[in-house]
């Protein structure tokens, strides 16, 4: 199943605890396919190079948050900063995406929808490492991951040259594979004490 189809199924998974109305997923799929069109590619490339990557570099250099093993907090805070950029953050969407990441074929966190449901049902906890990974997905299905390189280095599984933001696309996966299981922009507030994850 493609990343886009997994992403849509991950949006549907919100239904298990969100009581308000859900979108028309046929329309959602049509819109997401449109964002991936060749005519939109230069716009998203420009957004990445001129806004998202510089913001990520500044965020990681100045963030008071521990980056390794803090994927939910860091993703939440970065998205908050992006959303507050005038003329950009209110035009484009970054979605907090929860699931599994595979590095060189190994499933690092072994999460499932059942385990994610259990995490949410347990409610917020303070500073506890979570058995799940969190990243951000741009509308055109580009993945932005601010923590995985630092987390893998912390675990002794990565010796690459950088601990910066990983940009991933399905058509050029490299050593990584992302498997979305839940799309939920409020995930960090559901599983952690929000006072600990205020953006810088």
C-alpha cells in the first residue's frame, strides 16, 4: 500500500476517539493526489528549501527540547512554529503522523494501532519514552523527521554525518521506510504533559 493510502487510513483511525464529524475521504484522497501533481512540485520544493529546512535547522539548533527519543514533543513544537509563520503556516499543512519507522529493514518501534490506542487511552504522562515514532507529513506526502537521526544515534544504530532533519519521499526512500498508523495533530497533548512541550 502506498504512503498516501496508508496516510488516509491513518486519518480514518481518528474515528476511534474523536466524536466530531470526519471528512469525506474520497475528497481527501483527491486533494492529496493533486498536491503531488507535477505542476505543484516546484512550489513544494521551494517551500522545503526556503522555509522548512531553514526552520528545521534553526529549531534544532535552539530548541530547549531533548531531540533524541522526543519525537512527539519535537514534532508538536516544530509544527506550532511553522503554523505561526505568516503567509506560509496558514496556507500549507503539516500533519503530525504517528506510526513505525523501518531503518535498513528493521522495525525500530514495533507499534500497532492497538498499542497507539492504548497509549492514548492511558492519557498524558510526564516525560516517558513512548514505544512509537512521530513525524510530520507535508500535503504532498513529503516526510519531515526532526528526531530519527538523533534517536538512532542515541540507540547506537546510526553513525551518519548529521543529526539534522531527515526529508523522506516514497520514490527515494534510502535506508528508511515510514509506516503511518495515525494522523493526529493533537497526539502530543493526548500522551504527554503539554506544559513540558511548549515551543521555544
